[in-house]
């Protein structure tokens, strides 16, 4: 007998793949946010604006991304999670 408790669901490789794909998609979003935070002073200099205004713009951008999560989740329910995830990350469907 393995280490799995009696009656506990077993993970399949498909479930692990879904978890890895979703984790990578969220990692890409977080990297985007952190990179933009580091670039705020340079962006403000290039656009001849204040750092505060650039931070407000970044906050509005991240709020829009957060709102699109809701839309993406609903589209995933309607159209299927895999096509929506691949479409959202810009990957071709295998």
C-alpha cells in the first residue's frame, strides 16, 4: 500500500500539467508587475512625468488585469479552460 490515504483522490499527470500551466501563467503576470515596478523611475523620466503619476498608471493597469481575471474565468467556464489559458498566454494550441 502506498502513502495515499484510503479514499483519497490520486493525482494524475494531467492534473499536474494543469497545475504547472496555471502556475507558469500566474508567474508571468507577477514578473510583469515586478518588472514594471522596477522600471517606474525610468518610465517617468522618459515620459517627462512624475513617479507618482507613473505609479498611478501602473496601479490602474494592474486593476484592469485583475478585472480581466474574472472575465477570463467565465470564458474558461464557457469555452474550456485550456483554450482560454493558451489564448491568454499567446501560445498556439497543440
